[in-house]
C-alpha cells in the first residue's frame, strides 16, 4: 500500500525551509555586526600611537586632602619609549612646583588673621593631549586654583616635546630663522579675537601683540598652531580664556622644512 502525501504538504515544507534559511542568515548578519562593533570599540580604546612605534601616554592621578584644602593632580607620562625620559622629568618637576606653590598659599593663609576662616582652598591640575605621534607630543595643562578671593583662577601651561631630538620645543623651532613668525601669528590672532567682540581693541592688541611673552602657551594640533590666552590676557575674567588656531595655510610660507611642522606634511 502506497503512502499518499497530501498535495499541500510539500508547500508547507518549502515555507518552513525558507523561514529557517532567513533566520540563519539574519543570525549570521547580527554576529558580524556585533563583531564589527567590538573591533571598533577595541580600536577606540587603544592608546594613541604611530604606525611604526606605539606611543603610550599614561595619566598618573593622585589626590591629597588637607585640613582646609584639596589637591587633585594628573601627571602625564610617556611609557615604553626611552627617548621620553626628559619629557617625563619635566612634567614631574612642573607638577611638583605647582603643588609647592599652592601649599605656600596655605601657609600664608594661616598667618593672615584678616582672612575669613573656614574657606576651603583647591588645586586641580589636569591636561589634554593636543597631538600625539611617533616623534612628537603636545599637551596642554589646565590649572584651576582657589586660594581665597572673589573667584578662582585658571591658567594654562603648554608642553611640546620632540622625541626624535629628546627636548622640549620652543616656538622659534617651528619656523625659518629669517621669518617674522611672531607678527604672522599675532596678526591672525588679533583679527580672530576682534571678531568675538570680547573686549576693547587696545586690550586685545596688548595681550596678542607680537611679543614672545604673549605666545608662551601654544600647542601643535592637526589643523595648525593652537594659541591659548589665559583669562585677563586679551579680555576680562568674565570672558574666560581664549584660544585661536592659526591654520597651516597661514603659516605655510614660514614653516621650517626640517622642523616639527615640516615633518608633519
């Protein structure tokens, strides 16, 4: 006796097979997407590096609670590169000086009977990596200090280190000797600051004029040269610190070909 298969059964089996195939295909797609997201997240967590040699910048954090003050510090250190010894020492020395100065304020406060009692002083030192590559690192420290008075103070300190030569860079190292680089940078910064309507023109010209002391705080960034003006330098405290990026297109004619900026091209 032959087993008769109902005509509808092959159609049902076909539908089930197609649904199973689509489910498997969808599952494979989800797995691939998840793997891609994991790889992307892992890549984002990798320390900043250059193709030939990895440059690891470690933030060493510390804090100290005193009777009437708190201190919070970030110390930038380059690991895994023997050429960074001078950089690491310079950062350690800088942090130590800032802490010592702050503690000096605390000692003065103890002797000042006219000062209101119960005020809590604060020092916070943090930094941001502005540029990091195989042979060059540029970071900007921000210092927040409250040591009494009407308001806290903010100041910045920039570090630009040439790993190839094993030393901190001066602004003059970036440009050809005969160039009037300060005037080029100053003219651009003054024009940009005036657009912001943050203060009177005389204040801006004094704080951003072509003098070395006005451009002590600079960083190399992928777009060009970042210049930082602390509070009060080009405008009132309420306007806060100001920064200007001078693009490579403005600096192109005065960049030292074998200098740090020339090697970035």
